């Protein structure tokens, strides 16, 4: 990633942490960038406590993709506003919320393979499995870090512009803080046998997959698949400090 892109990523990270940390995977994107380009471990989109509304989630998965995003957004925001431990920054509770509410609606295999790029084909099945696991952990933990900064944001999902037969769509939404500018937030989604799944997120004109691919490429060229795995493991260990309770 060149200097201008790195500066853009830092600026975006600060902006999203301040006024958009309530929004699904968006935070995962911005703070996932932070974890690599800035090196911050306390940062994310995009990470998601108890399986709090299975009936509501099943209804959303069976319907349109924008319904799923709206349902998940409301579910996370409502839980955060009603849970005093989450409001106090309980990292474990926030991680559980993200892991059981948001993450089942993400296609991690596709997201990871697209982020790794050409190196994905060079990885053995076992390496691919480990990459998916570590990448998932990174998103959960960085997104959790961002949600500890949540303060009264709201999210509006825009009307979906897609044909009924489309199997891939972009769901567009906006994050609105009490103060400051509205931030656009877009999701690339695919229709699978179990419902709609998220596989990429765009905040501030930066798509998660492209941003990670740029960062992973340098590590792959220098140290190969094992080097990238070591990097992901090291980043995830940064979230295991004693203050993450």
C-alpha cells in the first residue's frame, strides 16, 4: 500500500471509530485496516452475544438481503443500548454478540480467498482452513474493539435496487451520528443455499477485500502463506491482553 493510501486508511479509521463504530462490518473494515497499516490492537467492521433473536434472524435470512442487513443492524444496536456491560465496554460480551449475531451471516471462505488473492491457490487445504479461521478471528476482535466506542449512532438501510432473480447484490446504507457527517456504508452480498451472506464491505470508498488484498500481497511475496498466517496469528494475539475483559 503506498503512502497516500496508508494515510487515507488512517484518516478513515479515525473517522469510523469516532462516528460509525455501530455499523455491522463497516467497523471491521476500518479497524481491520488499522490492525495492519497502523498497527493498533484496540481498534472494528465488521465483530458479532448470545443468539438473541433466532426467529427474527431466520425471517431475515429467508427474505431480501436489505431486510437481513436492517434486521442485524437493529438487533446489534438494541442489544448494545440495553446491556449495561456492553455499554461499559465489556470486550468479552461484545465479542460474543458479534460472533453469534453478525458472523454467521458472512461468507468467510469467499471473503478470505478474495482477500488472499492469487496466493489462495498456492495454499494447501489445511493452510486455507487456518487462514479462514485466523481471518475470522481478526474481524471479530477488531470489530469488538470498535464497538466499545459505540455512542448513539443510527443506521438507515436504503431501498434495494436489484432484480428478483439476482444472486449477487450491493446493499447500501448510511450511518448517522448525533454530530458529524453521515457515512455511506455498502455491503456486497451473495445468495447461498442458507440465505444471503455478506462477503465484502465498503466504507469511505475503501472495500474490505481490496484493502486486505493489498496488504496481504506484500506479506505473501516476502514470506509466502506461512508468513501471512504468522502475521494474522500475531495480530490476533494483540487482542489477548489482560485488559480485554
